[in-house]
């Protein structure tokens, strides 16, 4: 009988373990990227909570399931367009999403240009 080790278990080591491996500068970089993604996801989560109806529920589900920044980038225009225009709170969420996108995708102002056209 063969003994099962942790390495035989699927998804071992867990993804977060890679943030602890490597040179210190690589580690800091990976941690910074992960932190920016978490902040982006939180901004999208809060904004999606402001959207009502079926679109709101769909956006919330998509945001919850997102595991990469590109997944959130792809729904940015839908989320920004779905936010109510007459709510200051929604505008605060809109700006938070745009700021978080700018942190993850520096130099890309496509989202802010789109918001300026609609906002």
C-alpha cells in the first residue's frame, strides 16, 4: 500500500504558498499584485451590490467567482453602466472601481474615458 503525501493531493501547494517562495523582491512583487487584485475585487463587489435586479445578481456572482483581474476588467463597462446615475453613493463606487482599475492596469485610461462619456 502506497502512502499518500501532501504533494499527491491536487492543488498542492496552495496558490498563496507561491507568495512565500523565491527571492524577497519577487515575493514583494507577487504580494503587491495580489493586494491590488484584492482591492480591485472589493471595489467591484461593493459597486455590484449597488446594482439592483437580475443584472445586479449576475454581476455579483461574476465578481465573486473572479480569480484574475482580467475577469473584472472584462465586465467593467457593464458594471459602470449598470450603476444608478442619480446616486452619490453609486458615483463613489464608480470612482473607487476606476481608481482600483488604474492601480491594476496603470496607463490604461479606457475605463475613465468611458465613464466621462456616460457620467
